[in-house]
């Protein structure tokens, strides 16, 4: 379908322009921006709940939560103490795009923000193609999924700077092997950093908090 | 982006025509066809491995396994005893479409098939829009995901005839509640049938095998 492909290229090229505009805005305010991606159910919202609970006194955190139909994720993040949380309901679209983020930041005073988190739609395919002006993509994977996911969805793992392995409390209850998922991720992306944690037990969360706090400080001093 | 929406409508309308062609072919040969959809990592391939091991002596089963980049799933299904298994590598596309299935069935003698299973790409959004000529969509969800998934991805659960809840062996290790996921699924689709099972322990699998065998028999006698 060449017509479809031509349109897709045009859409992506328009998105890239808006993403660049976003990146300049964020950088002008020294805001560290992550685009958090994963399958549905890997625990993006749980990780952000823990992050808000731990860090909202130390950092000024804004979040936008993308969802196909509901505002459930944004509601959870507000309950977890998020003061700057906005839902983006995509109305069926399988990913967020830069125009949605541009519209959402009109609701914030960028001057006051240290960390901007974009919780993407749960989907390991489509969000990999859409730059949202972020500093880094962070891909989350749960130990209840297969440890071959980096090989099966390579674009997402290639474009991510960090892989967070969540639900380490479930290791041993499935065939998921930590060393296998690490090898597979490194095979696709030799530069990817890996953080293992369990939102349920709290194991490994300090490493995530430290990493995030350090990235925010680095961006502040740029 | 009206141009993009117009193209999407055209693509879907072309897909619907091909899906109708597929449905007529399958029905002419009394083949029962399921389109199996889920998030990445819910256990589609595991369920099909168990199904092949149990039923391949009783039923003539053909499978096509859609994957974005690899043929891993098809390889696993062949190792599980599948004699008619073909990979479909979508090359980045986030879903299977009817033209891919039409091309894949050229490799089979439809006269010899009782059950045709389409393992879709792991994605709870995009595959809901593409009719593949199936009798039924079956949506798989794992207890390691959130029990609000039917509310968050309503199109998929609305279009599915059956929801299979996999990994019941992990119940109690997360906040997932069986009664909640059932209520949420029924709220979206009052007609949906629900089968609970664990591919790991085997609990509940007989119900799945019986249901599938019964559907094949019904289609044979149409």
C-alpha cells in the first residue's frame, strides 16, 4: 500500500518537527523528560506511584498519562500525591504523539518543573516510532512476561536508554530468567542500562530513585 | 489530520472486503477459526503449545503466528508438535491484516484443516480494528497484568467472544482480583465467555480444550 506508507512517512516527519520544538522548550527550562513505555500491565503506573510517593517532596514532578479510553492511570497518580498530573485520552490511538504533548504542556508552568514524565499507552510497537521530545525512553518489562521480549520488539529496546525489569518478586514462578532478558536486551542495544526492581516489595526501588534524581540534577546543571 | 483518517478508513474498508473473502473460504471448508489476541507476554504461545500437545492427535490444526520481527513463536509451536505452522513477520507493523492471512493460507490445503488459529501480534490496541475472517476473537489476559485491562482497552474486549484469564497460579501474588476482571469484562461485553486457566500448572486447561473441541464440532456440522 504505497499511499498508506507515504502518509505514514509524512505523519512521522511532521511529528519529528513538533518533537524538536518540544525538546527545545524542555531544554530551555532544564527539565529532564522521560517517555515511559511498556506492554499493558508491566507496571508503568505502579512505578510512577512509588516515584511520586518517594520524590514529590524533593522534586517538582509533572506527569501526563496516556490512555486509550479511560483516565484511570491519571486518577491513580493523583491519589499517589501527584500535584501536576494530566490525562491524555487518545480516543483509540495506540500511541501518544508530539502534538498531544505540546497541547498538554500548555496546562503547566514549565518554569516550575524539574522532571516531566510521559506515561505512554501500553504498547510495545507503535510508541517506538513517535519521538515526544524526551531526553530518554525508559522501557519497562515485567518478569511475568517472556524474557525474549527485547528480541521480539527490537525497535523499542533499541531506542530506549534504560530497561527497568519490574516484578522481581515473581522470579522463580515462571520460566523468565533475569540473565536471559539482560543478554537479549544487550544483544539489541549494547548501551542500555538495566535496573531491576519490585514495585510490590520495594526491592531495587532506591536504585531507580537515585538514577532519576541524578539525571534531573545533571539536566539542571547543563 | 483528516488526510490520515481518510486513508485509515480506506485501509480498513479494503481489509473488511478481504476478511469477507477469507470468511467465505473458511466456511466453505467448515474450518473453525480463532484470532487470538493479547498484550505481549500474556501467554498466547504457551496456550497454543499446550493446545497442540493435547489436541493434535484429535484435530487437524493449522496455525499462523504473527510477530513483528522474529519467528520465535512459530518455532516454539513447531517444537510443540505443530505440523502446519507458518510464521508471519509483519516487519514492524503492529497487527496482522486480512491480506497477510490470505497470502498465508496459500501454503495450506484447506480441505484437510479442522481448526485454524491466528496468533496475532502482542498488542491490545491495533489488532482490534482488523477483521481477519475469524469466527471468534479470543482475548487472553494474565493475572500478572492489571484487572482493569477490559476498561482500559474496551474495543478489544467488546469484539472478543471469549476472555481467557491465564496464570491463575500467580493469583495472590499481586493485587489482581479474579472477580474484578470478570466484572470489568462483563461491563464492557455482557456476552463474553470467560475461561480461567494456568498454562504452567495445567489447571483449567481441560475446559479450554473442551470448549475448542466443541466449537470445531459445531462448525463441522454447519
